[in-house]
């Protein structure tokens, strides 16, 4: 009975933690970039103000699928958070492991792709084609990395991997796993959609891509989904390579450190073109991740 | 600036949200747009007021009409204004939207922007300095507080008047009316007043 | 209630339909639908009954048997269900075209042939029904004339080559063991030498591989699927091609037995490992070729080739999970590829034959139910959680990772991403985006087309949320081959190495959707705007030119298209041209002109006389 109550508490708390941290990270991005630019920048709660304003603004819709797609993508991201261990909160992790996580990561882009397609605007279509090509680009090294981790720890359950690291030390600091870890750091901006891979919502090139027809509450939900997807991308890295944590507090601190490194890269890089991004992602990170997988296979027996 | 007063956020979140998160549609209408890049970048940091440029009118609620308005640009301005979601605020920046400014006797510019779309505030000058944009923003906050920034409500109520003016200038318009238009006699009567 | 009754109903129904068609169209339609639905019902009734019976003795001195066991039942139910749905679909698709009686005869005959294959208990009946199926498929592929004739020719030549391989194998089996009854062969072959088993496996691999469109033998599939009429493409891609998989399972596991099968060869050079690699290549390359196609049916056809790789990969692994995953993927693939071909058929029917992805668009506004079918089918093909494709892929991935084959797992995963890209292009160019002016008044698909689409979508979602229903049957197939049983529940698989619980995922996603929907109610209601009121930087939206379809993945295309030439197809074409060259050369000798032949005879006689005179041979 008590386990049931704990589980329900975890199911409710996990998305709330993810939302708060995701929105905090959005605000932190703008503040850090502003300070790098030698200006003051908005307050840390600016994304909250934006979301409040967006919920009080009217929005347009191009059809039923337009609204449903956004709901689907945000729902997928919320469910994915329930499968990832945040500290020791992992309510649904027993239902399929890493493979389910990999496939649930599809719901976010799929929902936005469907609703954006309904908008009948070529900016949306170009943005989504770029998003899918970029996703194909980083999936190749990401799959090598995840397979290396799964082979090394001989399990598909992410909770097992975290537990092994808690007892044995961070994965990033142990020999064969440092190679996939470096590869993951090389592709992390692509997974999060930050510069130099900020191609999808490119404001200047394709008028913010899939978000071109979103206003009001649709834009608010998409912003919240963006916050969740950033949380998920960094949480996956912390769980697989930095040892997760035994309570949510330390977990969030580790996430903060990784995130600040990401923002510093985001602040100074320009945007790559999609061909350059694809060529980069399929060259060095893929080679490093492939080497990591080979090392894990050789040493993992 | 009362952004830090939490009680106000709980009492009227909509107004506070509209004040401190003004997203301007980045439509470079005329010559005045040269004053805007220093404002939104590091020189005069508008982001600390919550003002950032966005790409499309669907995401925006502030429209800065900077500089003179030629007849060709007016079509795009009207379309952009109509595509913005409500509540929306428009600011005429420079002397040309006010009364024609330097181009008071040109055949190709609009002398009174107020006849075609509603304008919430004006900034005179040829060109005003970037600090004037901040004056406009803070003045807009005061208007929003007092519920006087109701250009979008005026557009909805007196749409016949605006549409009649637009049609008088352009002839038949390609886009259908945004709100239901009354019959012809009512529109002529409005126009004379 | 015997097995022969099924075949009598199937074949008799086919000929009855043809004859009735000469009398009245409506009667023929009703009888065709009744026959196919009756077959499905009869097969469903026979669940769990294992039978084997001889129905004819004395064909070349051999008895002919029919038998029904779990594997046969599984395939029989799948093919008759899809056959019934396709015939319901064809009622309006084929109306008004020429030779419709012939069409119905051939459709029912193909179904009957396939039913005969899965129900046959000895190799002679197997071969007979295999050939019936092959040539009725050929006649249906070339139904539309024009480019369909060349496609059908390519199909039938490759199919005949495969059948000859199978015939050689059958003859060799007969000379070795003296019997062709499958259950007796399974016992007898346990004592065969590995070399002989390898020879047999290679022969049957060629035969079944050509039918299953496994990678080196896949080149007949894309043209055949594109040119066949859409309801038949659904059957062709869904079930007919998977007869090859039935053959694999029957021969590799049912007859040879999985211990001999896995024991062939050593380490990296073992037969099943090379087969797994062929499956992996079969997943990756066709899926990426599909991404670059502009014809909707060709795109789906390349996916038909690609997904076969998953089945071969699962079956070649030899673990219980792998076998169950591969077999489950067969029925899953049938459901969604049939669904997608029926969707394309519905769009073709309403737009008078338009298949080109670059000229359609925005059809969700005019054909919403067809779009729902396309979306569910696409999600199933990709393997989105809550669809049945996800469960079968999960099983295959799990076995690959646990058996430590990460490079094969990588190939399987990347195939999934290629599927996402190509299916999004398919959905976007056809259903999303701007609706062209000429399709502004398109009507919805008729009810008899919507019905199969909805049924198949329901199957996809039902098997995704409650995979225990089919998995129980497939688990029985696994145990009948000698594998250990897995713990299968209504909601998934429970094993000590990680469970899969689809009901949890379903409840979580449903709850999250409801919560997000409630959150979105906090904002104001959206204003519905028309397609012409889209962002165009202040200008008016250009009608018919505001849809981004051509070169949808242009940056990717430039990078990967040099690697995706179909070298195998070029090789076969060269082989065909070389054969034609030899034929031309021979034609110069055998001219058909009697004067030439007289001269040949005279010259030969002269040669004989010279030899006799000179060397006195006789």
C-alpha cells in the first residue's frame, strides 16, 4: 500500500520537476547568453511570463489535427519523463527499458510534424524535413553509443545502469565508456536543438520553421514541450554517463553543470547548414562512437 | 516597473503578462527599422523589458510601424496586422505615419496610418533615437494598465470603417473581410463621420 | 469438418464467382465477398484442432496430404482475412474496368492457392499450390497492361527460377528418403550429414528468398507492386511475399529442426549468422531507397522489401524471442502494408489514378478517414509504441542485444529511422499541406473502402495494446518447433531480463493526453482559419504553389543517393541482355529458312563422308 502511494507521488512529481527545471533552464539560457553579450538580459522567470501571456492570447487553428498533434507531442514528452530515472524517481521504468525510451522519443517530433503539416505552409514543411534529417544524423552515433552502454552493462534497463554506476563509479570516468561519453558530448547540441544545430526553429531562415503558425496557447504548449525535450536530452546523458544519482537534488545539480556547458557552446556558435551538420554528425562523432562500441564489445565479455 | 510585485501577478495575470512579454513582429516596414537592431542587441538591450523580435505575426503582439508607409507596404501591413492574435498593440514610429512627415506631398505614401489600421501610440521624430522605443514601451505599459490600449477592440468594432478605407485605396481586396461586414449604407455613414 | 472442405470452398468459390459473373454483376460481387468471409470464419472455427489427412493417393505413386497445425492456422487466418478485406475493397475499385470477372477469379484463385500452400502436408501438393499461386499472381500483376506487362514478366521469370530451385530440392529429398510427406521428412532428416543439409538449405533459400524478396533477389518486387491494382498490391505485399517466410519457417525449423539449423558452420561463418546479416542489409538499404521515391506505391513496395529483413533477422537468430518476434512481425507487416496500399488505392480511386507524390496534397481535408488509416498504418510501420509493430520490433531488438550482436541491432534501429523519414514524406506529400485547386471537391472514399481501412487500423492498435492475443498463438508455434515457452500475458511478455508492459504505456499516454488537453483548455478557443490565411510574409498565399513536395529530403539525397543504386538490379538486367544476345546469336544459325537447314544437312553428310573415306571409322 505504501509502495503504491510512493509510486503515485513519484508519477505526479516527476513531470512537475521536469517542467520546473526545463522552464528554469530556458530562462537561464537567455540570462547567460545576455551576460556573455555584456548586457543584462531578461529576468530568470521570463519564460514563465511568456507562457502566462501566451495562455491569454488567442490562437489560430488550421484543423483538428493542428491542435491534436501538439497535444500528442507534449503528452509523449510527459510520459517519457516517467520512464527516466530522476534521482530515485522512476515510476514506470519496469515496462520495457531503454528501447521504450528510444521509441517514446519519437512522439515529440511526430506530433509537431503532424500538426505543422496541417498548417499548409512550406516553412513548416522545410523545418520538419530539416528536423527529420537532423534526427537521422544524430541517431547514427547515438545508436552506437546506446548499444555500447547496453552491451557493456549487459542490460536494457536504465535503472540497472544507474545502479551499477552508483556502486562502481561514473561511467564517463571508466575506460571504455569514456569514448562513447565523448561522442555523446559531441552530439548533445544536436539532440537538444541548440547552436550550432539550431536548424529547425531557425527564426531568420525559415521563419521559425514548424512554429510559424503557432500563436497563443499552441505556442505555449510547444514551448513547454521544448522545455521537456531539453530536460530529457540532458537527463539521459546524466543517467548513462554521470551516474544518475540517489536523490533528485544531486541529479539536478549534475544536470545544471552539463547544461551550462551546453549554453556556453550555444552562445558563441553560429548556425550550421543542414548539409554541413549531416556531414559533421556522420564523420567524427560516428567514428568515435563506433570505436566505443567496438571497445565495449571487446572488453565487455 | 512593477514586474516584481507578486500580488499583482495573482490579481491580474493577463495584464501583467501582456505588459512584460511584448513580442514584436520583425517586419521592417520603412527606414526607421535601422533604429531597431541596436535596441534589441547589446547596445540598448530591450530583452530586459521582455521585448524580443519574432519571425511571424502569429507569435507576436506588438507591431512597430517604423518609417514611411508606401501604398505597396500598406497591403502587407494590413495583412500582418490582421494575422496577429488578439490582444495586439501597434505603435507608429516616426513622423511619417503621423501626418506624412517628410513625404507629405508624395503620391505613393500614406499620410494618416490611423485610417487603415488602429494605432495605439505615436512617436514623433525623423528618426527618433532608440531610447524613444523604450519610452514607447513604458508608455504602452501605462496604457495597458489603464485599459486604454484597445486598438484591437476598435478594429473589431469599427471594422466597416477601416475596410471601407482600405477598399477606397486599393479597390477590391484579395483577402476576405476579417470580421463580418455590415451593409453598404452603414459603411458609408461611418466613413463620413 | 475437414481440411479438404476449406480447399473445396476456396477453389469452388473462385470458379463459381467467375461463372456467376457472366450472369449478373451484383450476384458475383455478393458471392465473392461471401466466399472469402466464409473462408475466414471457417478457419477461425478450426483454431486449436490439429489434423492431418490424405486426400488423394496415387499421384505419381505418392499420397497427397493436407494438414493443419498452429503454424498453418496462423498463416491461413492472416491470408484469408486480408483476402476478404481486399475483395471488399475491390468492389468499388474495380467497377467499370474491363475483364472484372477475370479479376475476381484470379483474386480468389490466389487466395485459394496460398491456402493450399499453408495447408499442404507433403511437398507435391506444396509445389502444385505454389505454382497456382505464382501464375495467378502473374496474371493479376499484368492486369493493367502497359508497363504492368514488363513488371509481370520480371516477376514470373524470377519466380520460375525459384520454383525450379525448389523442384530440384524436392527431387533430391525424394531420392534420398523416398517420401515427401513433411512429418516423415522431419524425422528422417535428423540423420542427414551437414553438407547435405547445407545444400538443401541453400536451394530452398533461393526458392523462398526469391518469393520473399530477400536482398539479392528483391528486384522484381518494386515494379510488380507499383503496377498491380491496389487491392491486389495489398495481398501481394502482405501475404503472397510472406509465403516465402512460411517456407523458411517450415523448412528451417519444421523440417530441419533448429538444432541442426543453428549448428551449421562455426562462429562467424555459420549459416544462420550470414542469414542474419543478409536480413540486416535487407533492412537498411531498401528503406533508404524508399525515402527517395516519388511514386507512392513504389515507396510502399520498397518498404515491403525492407520489412522482410526484420522477419529474416528474427527467424535467423534461433532464439525463442527472435523467432516469436520475427513471426509476429509477419502478421504485423501484413496489417500495415495492406492498410497503406488500400489507402493509396482509395486516393487513386478518387483522383482517377494519381499516384505521384509531387502532385497531391492536403487530402486530409477531403478524406479524413483515409488519413486516419494512413496515419495508423504509418505509425505501425515505424513502430511507434502502442502499435503492433513496436512489440515485434522490441522482441527482435531485445534478442539481438541480449545475444550480443550490436551491429545487427544497429542496422535494425537505423531501418526504423529510415522508415520514419520516408513515411513522413508519404503522409506529408499526400495528406498534409496545401490542397490543390483541382481536388477541392473530392469526395470521401466510399464505405466499402473505408471498412477495410478501419478494420485494419483497429487490428494494429488492438495488437499493440494487447499483444498477448496473437502472442499466445505464436508462442505455441515456438513450442511446436521445440523452443521453450515464453511467459506471455495479455499485456506483453514477462521475463527475467526485462518485461514489456504495453498496458502501462497505453494508460500513461492516454492519461497524459487528457491532462494536456485540460491544460490547453486554460487558453482561449482557437479561431479556425482557412488555408489561404497562412503566413506568407504579408503577401497573398500562392494557390497551388505553396506546398513543399519536390525534393523533400534534398540535402540527404545529395549525400546518400550515390550509395543507393540498385546494383543487383543492374546485374540482373545485364544478365538478361546477355541471354538475349546469346539468343540473337543462336538465331543467326537457326534462321527458320529451310534452305539453310538443307545446306546444314548436306554439309554434315559431306563431313561424314570425308571422315569415313579418310579414317574409316565405321
